[in-house]
C-alpha cells in the first residue's frame, strides 16, 4: 500500500513539472512601487520613494504566495537582508541586515518593540515565530540605523510588522500549509485563522488571529565523528532541524470614541516548544526549550487642530520554562519589559515636526546565572525630535536626534540626517548619515552572571565596565521606475565601535570556577566595518512574464585583526521569474545564491557557496480561495564537508509543499 506521503507527492510532482518552462516571482503592484505608503521611516505616512531610508515592503500578496513558518522566511529575499543560520543551534536562523550582527535588527509589531534577548541569550529565534502570519497586512524593512527614532538595538535596521485593521463588514481568513522532506519523509504543517469586524458599527471593532504549526526533527547525517577531545559519537542522533511546536494567538479591540479619538487594546500569547540534539566540535548536546510570551498594550490615538498624538503602554513578558538549573532543581527564566511611549506630530509651514519620548523598564529573573540576588533590572528613558523639511518641490531634508538616558551609561545622543531629491516622477536620489547606540544586556554587565560556555569547557561572567556599542552609517541610493521596469541601487557603509564580544583568548581568564574551569568575561575588543552595494529591480518582459531580482555585495572587516567578520557572505542574490498564465494562475521559478562565507577565522574554515532552486504555483479558484504548491531546493543541494556540518551549518533538503488560503 502506498504511504500518504507518496499519494500526495505524485500529483504534486506532476503539477510542478508542468511549470518548468515558466516561472518566478513578481509583485503585481511593481508599477505602483513609488506610490506605496509606509510609516516606519518617519512615524508618519510617506511613500517608499520619498521615505528617508532604504526601505522595502513585503505585501500580503507576497506572504500568501508561499508558505512561511517564521518572520525570517518572509523577509530573507530582500536585498541586504540575510536569514543567518547560527552554527550549532539545530537549524535556528536569525535576521542580519547589511552584515550587522543579528542583535542589531530591531523587530517591531505595529511600532511596538519585540525582544527576549535577556531571557534567551543563545540561539534566539523565538521572537520570529510569535506573529500569526494571517494577521499581517504588510512588512516594512528598513536597511540602515534608525536609533534616532527607535533607540537601542536599531543599529542594523528595523523590521516593522503592520497588522490588518478591521472594517464594519465581518471578514475571516483561514489558511493551511503542509510540507514534507524527501530525505526522511518528515513534515511540517501550519494552520491559521484571522477574523475581524465590527462589534458595534463605526464604533467598536475586534480582530483575532490564531496560528498552530509543528515540524518534525530532521536527522541529515549518519556515521560517526570525533569531537575536539578525541571521543567518537554517532552523528545520526544530531538534529539538523530541531522538533518544533508553536501556538500563537493575537488580538485587538479598538474603540473609536469619536471621529478624532480612538483607544486600542492589543494582546498576544505565544507558546513555542523545541527539542533536539545539537552537534558541534564538542560532540552532541541535548537541547530542550519551552518559551511562552504574554503581551498587552493599550494605545490612544488623537487628532487635533494642531496635529496628531499617540500615547501607549506596553508590557511584554517572556518565560523560558525550566531553563535555569539551580541547587534545588530547575526554575524558570523570566524577562519582563514595560514601556510607556508617546509622540506628537504637528505641521508648521514646510515642516512636519515629530517629537516624543519613552520610559522603559526591563527586569530579568534568572536564579542560575544571577547567583546572588537572582534578578537584575534597568531603567531607560529617551526623548526624540524629528523635522521633515520640504526645502522645495524636489528636496526634502529629514533630520533629528534622540537622547537616551540609561541607568548605567548616562546620556547618549543619536543624531541623523537624510536628504531626498525627487528629480522627476521617475527618478529619486537619496542619502544620509546616522549614528546609533546599543547598550549591553543585563547579563553582559552583571558580575553575578556566571553561565556555562565554550561547550562546557569554560564559564562566562558579566562585566560592569562595558561601554555601549556605537556606529556611524552612511548610504546613498537611487530609485528609477518606468511603466514596465524599475531599479534601485545603493551604497552603504557602517563603522562600528566598541563591539561587545567575549574574550576567551589564552591568558584572558578573570577567575577559576570551583570545578576548575576558567572564567572569562565580555570586553569591548572590536572595531568593525561593513560596506557594500545593494541592487534590486523588476522587468515586465511581456504582459504576463515578470522578472524580479536582488543582489548584495558585502565587504566586512574586523579592524583590530584585519580579518573578515565571520558569517557574512560576500555575495548574495536571488532572481525570480513569474508567468501570469491566466487571470487565475501564476507560476514561478526562483534561484537563491549565497556565496562563500568564513565561519571560523581562527581555524580558517569557509562554508562553500550554495545555489538552490524553488518552483511553485498559485491558483485562484475565485477571488476568495487560493491554492499554492511547490518545491524548495529542487536539486537537493547539501553541504558535505564535515568541518562545516559539524559546526551546525546545513541546507534545508528538497521539500514539497501544498497550501491554501480562503476568505469568507
């Protein structure tokens, strides 16, 4: 008897094979690119072309055209953005922008910061799976520092997820995706529901989204290997992709008090469970994690004769269950972030003036690492001001600054200036310079913090004398659009000072643990630079065939050593061709390329380049029901060098998928 997997695979393979001569990706609204409205770059509404930043938008159509389990799956094809695998973390990936460390990518949901960096300080991709994709209206991706508006952690860029807004008419959407791997017949599924509408017409609205997803663990390798102590182990036990089970719920209740004032209550809950066996040069390590998140926010929006204002309170609590090992057993690690935020915008002649401030409080409870009190906390306040000055019909200058007040680091300025030149209705040239500031985490500065590191061969403690990381960034870009094609090209450079890293070099020990293992700490030891080129564009080859592509060249350097920065590919590209065969059917083919990447400078280990091919189709049975199907990594490309795979780097195997979205 044929298995259920084989039953699904045969017709799906026939469908995909029938599209081999066509294909690839296109956004049907490319011609309206320069008119699309965004809010993240200025906190006010403006078009992409006029926004004072390098910004890309991922539309709801893009999101629905392919399956995607987490936020990194949805943004990884944007120029300058990499979904970066963290070696030795069982397939976990994080988002890097323009070669900056993944911790410098700020994730926002409707302008609210999303972060669990203190509770989960290794392999943290848990923030990326907390947003039900059925609730997403669009995703705005800013490449480049935005600390002047958003503060600490926005050195690399900002990803702002904009959720759907309800209307008087009640609307619902249900979606489901199933995929399976050729190598082991393992699978992954996701089911989601979004529903919204008016409880009281023109006055009270409700939105609710629920998503459930799960993935089987993937064991890619067989045979034995030897760890760095000479011990043999069975590689078949290692999970290249860990087992994963995620439940996400989010909602919004919005009350329009009158035509000028409204009040919104947002809430979210996420339960993310992982289990796997990590392979590294130290052998095999069991890993298990259950992370839960609760978020509540209350937001007031007001419109007045002089302008608009917003005031918000946000609470985000993350619990990593049984993650702390203490003498009396295991305890939870808990991180709670609270924020009061407000800003106002007014219009004076040719100036759009936005100003505001925020107060944040972060508390971490970790009885394992914080060995004396079991907890640490920090207060931070900030004020910011921004002016969008229309110098003429062709020029707009956006400039401003942010002043952060930190418990440990005092005050810090983050100025920024950006000039946009609308040469004509087809060409826009823009560029600017900005500085950014990132404070060390609670664990990095606490001398109480003593955690296992070096795969168990050492311990790591905090350093209260750390300086904050800072950067100065420059960019210039041009956007040109014709009716049938468009191109965006940009140059960028980031100079980063006081990068925080752990120093485990010989002789740098700051103590010895009772079990005899050395204790190291964090230091400001690096000055670094990243610079490069970004290209993206689209061409309507015919009325029904569209070509899209993106390319990033990245040059990076650790200025202290002269070496390149690890895990930064020099070349990265993707091209996608879409054939709109009929009004109801489109098919695509995409090629993804990542160039050679240095993953270990000390041992001179380089990950080889890899190119993968994806095929897919979308069929609209009617305006409300869509079917999608396809295959990722058609040729089943894999890394075969044990020095690479032993460090946890892998390529997802050939994976077939089928899914649907229905509106009702």
